[in-house]
C-alpha cells in the first residue's frame, strides 16, 4: 500500500542566503560506508531479522557438522551397473550400448550420490529381466519392499503373471511384456538380468564336470566343448566373457554371480530341476526319478538367500565372479529321502540311466562372498523345503480342478 505523506511547508527567506559549501570529497567518502553500515544494521535489527539469520546459520552448521556425508551409490558404481551371470541383450542404459547374449543374472546401477545421513535415499529405478519368473519375482518383492521403483521385463515363456500379480496397482511397479533379444530403450539405475528359460541348468555350469571340489571362483572349469551338455556350459562361459568385454571396452559397471541350485515357492512344476521334480512327483503319487546310481552330489539354496546375495553383490564395489549357493551337499538319494520325509513317507524311487557328462559333484566354495559381501545362506534344506511343498500343493490342487 502506498502511504501519502504531507509535505511540511517551508518559509521562503526574504534575504539572500550564502550558498553552502559542498562537502569535501574526503568527508563524502567517509560518510558513505558509515551510512551503509547504519542502514544494514537498522535493517537487521528491525523486526528481529538478525535473530532469525543467526538461528538459521547455527542450525545449518550444526546439521552438517554432526552428520557426515556418505556415498549412496547404486549397484554399479561409475555411471551404471550390470549384475550378470548371463549377459543382457537389448536393454539399453543411457551410459552404454546393449550387449547381446544369453540369459543369466545381471545388474546395472547409477553413479554415487552424496546424501547426508538421516535423509531418505532417493528411490532407484531398477529393471529386472525375467522378473515374472521364479527367482526374478522374489527379487522384485524385495526391491519394492525397500522402496525402489521396479520395471519387470518378461516374455512369459516360463514366467507367470501370477508371480507378480500382487504388485498390480502399485505405482512403483511396471510390467512390460517383451523379449530381451529385441532392443528396448529405458533409463534406469540398475539392471538385474534373470531372463533365462527354466531348465536343469544353473549358472555354475561354467565349472562343467569339475575336478576341483568344492569349486572356487578361480577354478576355470572342466568342460567337454562338444558334449551333449556343452551348449549349457559354454553358453554361461560365453556370457561371462561378453560381460567382461563390455566392462573393459565400454567401461560398463558389471557384477557377475555364479548361482548354484536354488529352490523355493514359485518354481515351475515341471522344469526338469531335481528338487521340483522330486516334490511334484511325490505330491502326484508318482515314483521319484533318480538318474544313474543317485550318488552324484548337489548343493541347494533357498530362494530368499539367493536374493539377499544378489542385492549384496549389486551394492558392493566388487565385480566378481561370486559363487552364490549353499555349501550343504547332498546326494540325489539323500535328497529323495528328505522329500519323502516332508511330502510322503510312502513315496518310491525309480532309477533311470544317467545323461552323458552329468557332473558328479557340485558344491560352492563361498569364502569370497563371506569375506567381501558379508553374505552366506541362512536357511537349511529341511527348513525351506516345507515352504516349497506348501506352494506346490496349492498349485497342483488348483491345476487338477
């Protein structure tokens, strides 16, 4: 609002006044800073502005002095990361061109951002290929639960919408029906590449039929390049090769996981893996099929342990490879007996000839993951198997209706 001020009237002098002397330059220059300081002081003191300025400075100084900064980097730590045990063909991140290769477990993450301790970290935008599958859907659950935004890419060749339907309507969840052999342009912080058809093959196939037991990450494997299983073994080995080539040549941040046999709810009922085979056959009152003499050994980890391992690897500064598996070792006959205990003590076993080049022993050495990722599996086979059996019972009963 404008204020109107009355002008005070001045008498006009009747005599000539002597002109005043102009102030000297030295006096003018001396009075200018004094006037400025007085005006500034008056402005600060008026309406207690000075109090608010001092209070704000104290609060800001206290906050930043008492709370040191920390780095909040996503899984890959230059500009972006790619977690892998099969290379991601087609999904492109702004920082790199997409490689082409077979499925596995891969991830990409964004660069480090400094966030004061006590402030909430910004949500990451994460792609999970094969996110409607067995392992992928459990990973999606975990990522959404911690507050991330998740995009699932799946062609539903083996994945099922039922595995992620409970996230429909969640604004942090997106589902895209897409085959990763075709390019797709998305801007994301991390990529977990889990798009791979379910099969008896796991990512530890890089070791072939190992001569070293248990297998360390430094072991190069024992593979027959022209055997009936060679496409599995060499496919995983090639995937790791391409991953490292993109890391070295294009400076893509990558992580490599070698996943050992995994079981749990949402597995395909008839995917050919030994645990799902035994459980489904026992529930259907069919003989459990054991190939060979049943003395070959495998190690089995529960899916939640694997998910924790993948996330720990992605958040680390280490490329890998890392063995992610449970070092508990069982023969196929021992596994069949445990399934009988949990499902049906009257279940029977049927022996069939074994396939060529079937590995005699598989057991991960997870010393590296323990030391560098602070990760190891927690759930024993006898604890996790009943959870899987309950899930299979519901689905087999539902399929029979």
